[in-house]
């Protein structure tokens, strides 16, 4: 694969302009107004896969947004790699905080700025181009399948059914996913753990209409004040979540395992400076990396109620709302946690209000072993292109579908991510360094090479 | 004044269509986009006052929205009544909860539905028509001045200066205000107490950008969760406000005074049913009427932060906001309370966040005696038209300017309100019963009659 670097160098402008085409389709899965954009993005990918060398590619309808499936089968006796990615992106709001329009990609300071630049259009697209290279240069050593979905950011509600119904078509030896990040541009890492997720929306209703806060204030419970008290009580003074039964299935790691984890390079001062906080906060007794890697968490993702425009309106609001999500560790069941949360939240509501808890979505955590052929092939690929052996790390993020793949398809996934924590995925000014983008394209073909060799 | 009822009966359709003209001007003082509407409304009132019989009326510019002043001086040796009202209204949001458009008045079930139908276009307008009657029928027994402002709903920031600069022009013996409510359509009452107000907006900042709630959740303090804890701690388990020094100037009423207050008719079941709550809530040891009448309160009027659109976005927000107002009782100083709140809120912020407290507006509480000529004239006027002596009550609302009138102009105010608690002022579907509207026009002339007689 001596020509790989040259190939990327000679085609880099084309790679970028192709990716930009995909980014310009605002495929926001959470927003109904983008329904048509989802089909456009899926169709674009299917056509691209065929152009890049796939035998065929098809857009599959689901109950939600479509799934793109494509394949190149060179020899049925060879191993098969299934590449998973997603073409849907998070909402771009708040729009006024973007320095350049979210869906108009722009390169500044060596980075692509746009919604989806990293998560996951940029990272999925590296696989298309690595595949193109292997096919065009006749170096593809095994069969490849692609499954690119459009509902990852809303919890992949249709993908489980899709996998169930297409087990044979999706049959593979390993699933390859680039939807995570590395420690830093010169410290490669492979994600070996993911957290699960339970996402709910709560509604707290006080009086049947907004009341005058002078005429009623002090005599009628204010649902915003009440909800603040309820949310406040969800974590205690040690940063532990108070939902009854929440920690029942949480696995405590051994001191040895924690010592091993602590060896990953981490600079707390740099971490704080980068997000501009004077102090970090979280569960007492755990380090920052442990708090995201091996411990569950509870965050309000959004809150609203009453008058939120400019100026002063003196009302006692009728309703208050919050979106609350919990990140879970392996063994915690997302549906069970949703039930525990609902029961707990209802139980702490005073009689002055009515409470509704709506489950939005969820998924399970995941841990992958490091002593497998698949992990070793990935490790060697990074070592070849980055010159350093990657560190296995547990990420705080969730890709709920990974544990589902194992359950439904019986196949383990390898999380070969090339993002950086500074990419601001999900936030305004999401970006992806060009260097990571091109380096990813230069790393992936080695995985195929080593994997095919090791499986012989 | 035997012709009064006839006069109202014969002109009632015209009265209504004139009021509707005023209501259709969306004079929302809190919203910059309605700046021109404020001038239109002021100009409309000035022209109306002259048409109704004023010698002159003028629109005065201020640093904010204009003030309308008009007068009819019949004999300088006679007493002078200054009528105060306001033409500005609260924002109409949330618009989707209105059954008919907020600025398109509609009569349903004997009530006028529109923003400002009661507060305070409807109530101010009754004075214009009572004045018209007295002038047209030659029965005006004293001098009348009108001061109708456009900033009451945002705390009257310009009216203090206007009064200071126009003391001579505004000289009067009593100020008459209709901007409060009665106990019920057949139980007239006169408001003898008002609460003060301190209104602030708080901003709580965590990380410098929205973060991925998976990658950071559990390790970085979430400003929404933090703000919930801070707001939750502002009131204790007995419903008392915890801001340090908050109760220092609160006057405790004697058991006798509380017993006297408790004689006002009040039906808790009806109260709860009307706003659809299973239980009321508030400061322990006080009745519902005491909680709004003689005790201060703290309400979140609005809260927002993070992702508030449809669907799920997994972010750890950068910022959280809340609008918080406190109703104050006489002797509490609104500016001092604002300072106490700011100091307290800053002191309870953990080091994981940065906090800003912005003072939006405020005003002082007010108590008026019942043994004055002015009160007795008002009492007799209600007794004449309603057939019952009105009950003096302390309202929970605030008209900050009333205490300022006493301080700057040296004149006491009489709060002759004709609204009902069910009028939903400040909320969606604000309304004003036609019966109250016409009855108000039939009551006000008697105040002038009795007042002029008593002052002889």
C-alpha cells in the first residue's frame, strides 16, 4: 500500500468537495421539516457507494428515515467487513452562535466547519474513500458491506427491525464504525467502551393557565419552582443520582482496572481551560475520565417554561418542561432505568402539580475486548499510520446500536474513531480537522490488509 | 344623576366600538417591535380625551414610551381629581393558547376577550366615558386631569421623572386608579394595599459552548442542573424565602388585623377548582389571602436553557437563564431586595459556574387608610351602584407607581378597580365582562359627586 499516501494527496480536493455536497444536505433527523432531506442524503450516499466501487447500493425505507445498504462481494470464502455509519445529524440550533452557516461547510485554520463535519458525515465518508482506493487499485482483500442509517441521533428506532429483517444480507465477521474520537492528534486511541442512554421529557403542570404573579404569587405553587426542586433533588451532595434503584446494576471496577485506566494521558488544566470552567464537577471519589468512562450521569439537556422573551412578564406559569437524559454503563438496562426514573419522578412530585414523563429514546452500553483479531488488526493499522500503538479507552458517549448489533447480528464492533474532543460535535461550530480526515482515509485500508492477513 | 343608566344604555354599542379601536393597537411595552404602536395608542387617547370633553390633551415624550396628559379645569377653587391609567399591555405570548387573536377583540359569553380588555385599556376607558357623561350632561362637579402612561407593565421607568418635572401641572387632591379587581361581580371591594416588586433575570454559565452530553456528562457541571439547585434553595420546606435579610423589613400583622382580613368571603374549593389544582401551596402558617395580601413571594416567571425544540438533542448546555420576581410587602425596599438577592444568588453559586444577575425593574408596596374623605366617597359610590358597601382588601398585585405618587406628588391614591380575578390578565384569553365595564362607567360619576360634596 505504498501508493496510499500519494492517492490521498492527489485526490484530496475532490474528496473534500464530495464531502461538502453531502454536508450541504441538512439531514436533521430530529426535525420533521427535514424529512425530505433525509431521503436526499440517503440517495446521495447510495449513488456515491456505487461510483466508489460497490456492486450495488440501495435505499431501504423504514418506519422512520431510510437506511442505505451497499456491498462489494469479491469472494464468498473471504471474511466480510460491515461498515456502519450514519448520515443524520444533530439539530444546528442555536443558529446565531455559528460563525459560518451550519450547512455551508467552510475551511478555516485547517478545519472543516459545519454540522456533520465530524459526526458522522465526515467520519463515514472516510470509509467511502478508503474503499474507493482499495477497489480502484485492486487491493481490496475481503468483502465489504455498508449500512449507513439516518436515525442515530434520535436513538436508531428503526435499525433494530431492519437488522432483524435483513440478517442474511448483513451477515459479516466484524462491524467497523468511525463515530468516536481519539485522545489527541498524536495519541491514537480505540474506544472499547460506550455508555448507554435513557432520554426522557418531563412536563410539570401547575394551574390550568398562566396566572398573574401578583394576584396569585405565594399562594399557588409555581410549576417552574417546583420542577427546579424536583430536578435539584435528582442528584445529591456527592453528585450521586438519587433515582431509587439507579445504581443496582452498575459494575464497580477493580482498583487494578482503575489504575490501568488512569495511565491514559490526561491534563486537567488543559481540559478546564479548553471549555473555560474554573472547576469540574461530578460524582465524588472518581476522576474526570472515570466520571465519563465508567460511571453513569444525569443531565438536563433542555429546560423551558413561562415567559422567555425579552423584558419582564409577571406571570406564574402554567407549565414547565425539561429534557433529561441519563448516560448508563454496561449492565444498566435503558428501559428499566426509564421506568425507575418515571416512578421516582412521579413519586417526588408534590400534590400541587401534575407530572408527565415521556420516554424519548435509549440504548445499552457496550464493552469490547482487546484480545481479539479484530482489535489487533485495528491497533496495528493505527500504529502503521500514526507511528504509535493506540490506547484502548472507554468513551462517555453512546452508540446504542452497537450493543444491538451484538444481540441481533451476533457480531462485535470495532470503534475506529478519528474525531477529536475539540470538534464540538452536537454544538455550534462543529468542526473536523483536515488532518484527521485525510489520516483516517490513510488508516482504514490497513485495517482491511491486516485483518485479511490475520484471518487467513 | 338619574339619567346616568339611560346614558350608558343608549351609548353602550359606541362605547364598545371605541374601546375596540384602542385594543386593536398592540401596545406591548416590553417588546421593541411595538415601539410605533405605543405612539399610535397615546395619540389615539389624546384625541379621545378632547373629543370626550377635555380642554386639551397632549402626548409627552419620555426616555421610554410617551405619557398622555389631558385636563378639564372648570374652577380653580374646586377640588381636582387626577385619573391615572396605562395604555400599555403585557406581551400576548404564548399566542397559540388564545381562542381568538389577542389584538382582535371579540365578545363571547358576555365578556370582551382581548389583551388589555381589562388591564388596563378596558378599565382606563371607563373613566373616559364617565367623564364624557359628566361633561356632556353638565354635571362635572370638580376639575379633572388625566395621566395615562405607556410603561406600567415594565415598571414605569419614566413616570417618576415625568412627575418630578411636571409637579405643578399634575397638582391634585386625589389620584383615582382603576387597575385592580373586586372580590366578585356582586361583592364590591376597594384595594387598600398593594405589594411591591423586584424583578431580575439570572444567567448561569457552565462550559463556554454546548458540549456533547455523552463525552462530558458527569464530569462537567451542567448549568441547568446547577441553576435548578440554586433556584430550589431560594425557598425552604416551609415556603419561606431564604435570601439573607429578605424578611428584615416585613411587618407582621397583629392577630386582630388578621382576624379582620379573614372576614372577607373566600371559598378555597372554588379557588382551587377555578385554576384546576389539587392543592394550593405557599408559606406555612398563613391563609391563601394572607399569602398574597400581606406576605412576600418569589416566583420564576420564565426559565430556559439548552435544547427546547421537538425531539432529543444530547447536549450539556453552556447556559441557563431564569426570570425571577419577588412580590414585596410595604416597608420592603425593592432596590434593597434586588441587592440582597444578587448577593445571595452569587454567594450560593458553586465554582463550576459563572453567574450574572440583572435587575429588570421594581417598585414599592402601598397601604391606604380607609378613614379619609377620598375612601369614603369611593365607598359610597360603589354602595350606590352595587347596593352593597365595598370591602377593603389587600391585593397581591403591584402598581409600583402608586407609592411613587405619594412620595413625589404628595397625593394619596384610591384604587377603584372593577376587574375580576377570572379575567386572566397577563395570561392568554384575557377578558373583561361587559357587565363590569358598564357598571364601572355607572359608578365613577358618583365618586365625583360624593367627593365634591364631602369636600365642600
